[in-house]
C-alpha cells in the first residue's frame, strides 16, 4: 500500500514464492507437508527469526513445497511477548469490525508486491530497518546462500496484506493452518 510504513505496528500476511514456483522445500503427502533438506533450512531460519525479532509475533506460518505463508504482527516495544511457532487463543477487542487493540499478541496487508525502498540523503537506496521488506530481503538472502549459494531461489517480489480486523485475521490464520490439506487446489501450485 502506498505511503504505508511497513515497519509500523500492524498484522501482516506475507507470502514468499520460489522462483518459477519450483517445489524445492519438500512435498505434500497424505495432506501433510514433508520437508526435505531445503525445507528444513527454511524452517530453521524461520525459527531463528522468531527468536531474533523481539517485537514481532509470528502468529502462524507454513512452509509449502514452493512458497511460505507468514502471519506476523509488528508490536511496539511495550507489547513484546515471547513467541514460538504455535499460537494460543485470541485476545483482541473489536469495534465496528476493526481491530482496536494495538496487539493481537496471543493468537499465529494491502498488496504492494515488492520491497519498499526509501531514498537516503546520500542517494543510496536502503530498506527501513525492522520493516517487512527488510525482513523478507534478509530471509531470502540467508536461505538462498544456504540452499543454492548464489542464484536466488525466490521470486523477486512477495505478496503482503495488512490485516485490518479479526474476521480477516481468523480467515487467514485458518487458511495457513489448512494450506497443506488444500494443496491440490492451491493457486500457487
């Protein structure tokens, strides 16, 4: 979304897809994702991210054969919580279908499809620290080096959606949770 600060407090649904939609992270067997060695690298780096990103809460995520989905909340530093890959129950307030609490901190963004860049005074481009685009760029770089060495394993862009209410949050949470079950009809397959 234009003019949105992607380092600001919000809940973001992010999808990162492999180059040419190649299935390189494993396969779906009996409606369950079976990670191969590359998939285990992705999982390891996601778990590291969960520990490192102290003011981010990873509500839910899934690794699929050719993409990953993440439901991430950026919180202000006053609302930091301990995180892990499984989510607990929701604790939010809803008024007129909008999330009114700044935090959805105990439960797992409009499309702009590319990492936002800011023009720095020295005429260099850089990503804002602690932003979605910075996270995605770093994650892609680290996992590419471990899996492929040089040539990126990822598509150049990514998809994000700003989650604006609990109904949408719940729908996305369930979509991520059930993504392996619906692999045969997945639009990213």
